[in-house]
């Protein structure tokens, strides 16, 4: 890889811009997405619980990571919903399917997180 290609790959301005867009997305979700707000509270409580209930750093990482994955899936679900809503307000079976599948992904991630907590703590 030539030096100019490498320099473009690690262009700090582009990295900063991408970081700024990501923070903007997180701020939007924290301000406007009710489910995301609830999951942030669950994450905060989960971090405290993981610290208090486990002695192993690996167990803490697994417990906290399982909740963090729920937030990631919720962000993806919100993006799907926003995209579908952008297409139009009329009812469409494919739009419903997209939203339902996004919601199902959140449900599966929540159930997985609960299972992980039970396995680690019991």
C-alpha cells in the first residue's frame, strides 16, 4: 500500500467527521428513542450490578457486553424504522415485515442478555 493510500486511510479529519456523526446518532437516540433511553438505564444498573455481583473481570465484561449488544441492536432497529418511515406513511406488508424483524432482533438480543446473566450468576 502506497503511503498516500495509507495517509488517506488514517485521515484524522475523516475519522473526526465519522466520530462526530456517530456521536450525533447516539445523542439523537438518547434524546428521542424511548426504548434506547430505557436500555441506557438498564445498562447503568447492569454495570453496577456486574461490579457488585462478580469477582471476575471476564464475567463483568460478558454481563456488560450482553447489555451493550442490546443497545447496538436497538440502534439498528431505530435506523430500520426511520428508513421505512422515510419511504412513506402508507401501509405496506414489506414495511411491516422490516419493522417487525427489527423489533424481533431487539427481543432476541434482550432474551440472550437475560440468559447470559442467569448463566453467569446462577
